[in-house]
């Protein structure tokens, strides 16, 4: 018969074992959450940089200056431009590394009227 408030021998260490299983799972969830927030922030910055580059090219600035603004705003980002009728469109890309294992490609596009001020 088991008495209330006392543990038997086969229950010893069960809390430590449960904690040893739970801690890595919690850390993994936290790492993925921080990675998702970081990816979202970098995606917003990449979208803003693509829009800035499209406006620069639309005003007649050089590709070097426009693409330099993209790489200056988002470290490691690259950009390409394409003429579509009266529009100049810029596509910016960057990779986001979450730890050493996960790499997420990010892409943002924006267009502006050519000859606009």
C-alpha cells in the first residue's frame, strides 16, 4: 500500500528524466521562433530595399547605386532589374541562416515608373 506524500523507489529520478527530455524540445522551439521573427524582419528590410532600388532606377540613377542600396540595407543581398514597359522592376534576394543547419532563401520584388520623380 502506498502512503500519501511519500515516493516509492521506482519514481526516483523521473523528474530529472522528464526535464532532460523537455529542455532540448523547449530550446528547439525557442530557436525556431527567434528564427521566424528574424526571417520576417529581414524580409521586410529586403522588400523596402527593393522598393528603394526600383525608385532610384526609375529616376535614372545607375544600377550600381541602386543595387548598392540593396546590399547596404540587407547584408549579403543581391538584386537584378528588368524593364517591363513603362516600369522598372527590381528583384532582391538574400539567404537567411538559422543556426548552421537551416538556410531560408528570401525574395522581394518592387516596380516603379521609369522617368518618375
